[in-house]
């Protein structure tokens, strides 16, 4: 079984921190690092349970 997933974190830089210089409103992209970690937690939990 091949397992390939692509995911994007809107508003994140390559280091997954918020791209504040691209925000139209302060805080627009929220906590991109939390978004990343929450997604990875859910993705990994579905594979190694």
C-alpha cells in the first residue's frame, strides 16, 4: 500500500512559522505551528494505532 499525503499550512513559511509580512490583518494566519502539529498528530494516529 502506498501512503502519500500532501498538506499545506496556509500562511506558514518554510519553517512553519506565520508569514506575518503577508497578513492583511494581524493574526490572520493564527498559530501555524499548532496547526501543523495538530495535523501531524491526527495523521500519525491514524497509521500507528
